[in-house]
C-alpha cells in the first residue's frame, strides 16, 4: 500500500500593523535629505556668486581663451593706444574736411559775386 503524505501549508501569521516609530524614522530621514539638498544648493550658489567664485570664474575664462591675465592687460593697453591714435587721425581728417568745405564755399561765393 502506498501511503501519501499531504502536508498542509503552515498558517500565515497575522499581519502586523506598521510600526509608527519606523514610519517616523523614515519620514525624518527624508526630511533631513531634503534640508541637506536645499542647504547644499544655497551654499554652492553663495560660493559661485561670491568674489572668490567670481575670481575662479575669471581665471577659468582667461585660461579657456588662452590668455594669461598679464597678456590680457597688455593686449588691452595696445588696443587703447590704437584707439587714441585713431581718434587723433579722425580729428585731423575732420579739420581738413572743414577747411576744404570753407575753401569751396569761398570760391563758390566769389564766382557768384563775379557773375552779378
């Protein structure tokens, strides 16, 4: 005779309600992570906007363009000197134009006066 053993599954333990201490701890952890993230954002923004952050940015921009700070100042001085020279030339050309206009106006007046 064959004997069959049938095992019945063990009964499930009654479900336990959630632990309020565990839920409070998880909520506190999430709140802490959120506060830390916001604080980090404000600190990074403050550093970037501070004079130190601006100096770091200027230095990085100078290196990116391939010019050191001294080279930038020299280039700026050369450009300013060239601008001054161009302003002088423009003033001289303006005076010459005024002179030429006066000479033409005088010769025109002489011709009109001689024809009358």
